[in-house]
């Protein structure tokens, strides 16, 4: 009868073991974007893609630098080209320990019409896919 109690006690100790710093799950992300019409639309698409990918995270959009203590991850959307038929850019992210990373550029274009929301959403999903965000 003591063996099951010892097993439960050992199991409880394993669950109560301290978690390594840096491995705690993210809770809140800031997403910094310019305040141009195109940048806001692209940023909204990135926010939606982040929410779909992560589920329970809180994503707050801002157009200015934010206090790093309030966020687990700070992401900046940097657009390198924004025309009616072409959008290109990459993500820059800073972790809580102030390490900065830059993802690759991703571009979307349309040959016969201005970019539509679906194209922005596909672009945002692709941007998250190629960026190595810690989420």
C-alpha cells in the first residue's frame, strides 16, 4: 500500500520542480507597425495569423516602441516594399532577455489587380512560417 503513495509523492515532486528560466510559455506579444494604411492592413493580417497559430496568446498592436517588461515577446513588422500590387517585408523580434532576431523577407504580388485581403492573409501566414519566432 505504501508503494502507490511513494509513486504519487514522487510524481507530485516532479510536477513541482522549478521550470527553467526562458521556458515559460508566452502570454503577451507586442506587434509594432507603422501607421500607414498598408502597414496597418499587413499588421492586422500578421496579428490574425499569430492568434491562429498560438491560440491563447494576447497580441497587442502598437505604432511605437513599447516597454519591454510588459511583453514576453516584442515583434516589429518592417515593410520593405508597399505598393498597391506588391507587399514585402520581414519580422524583427526581441525576446525578454533583449536578444534581437530578424527573419527573412517575404513578398506577395498581384499581376492584374491590387492586393486583396486574402493575399495579405496568405502573406502573413508565410511570414510566420519562415520566421523562427519563439512561439
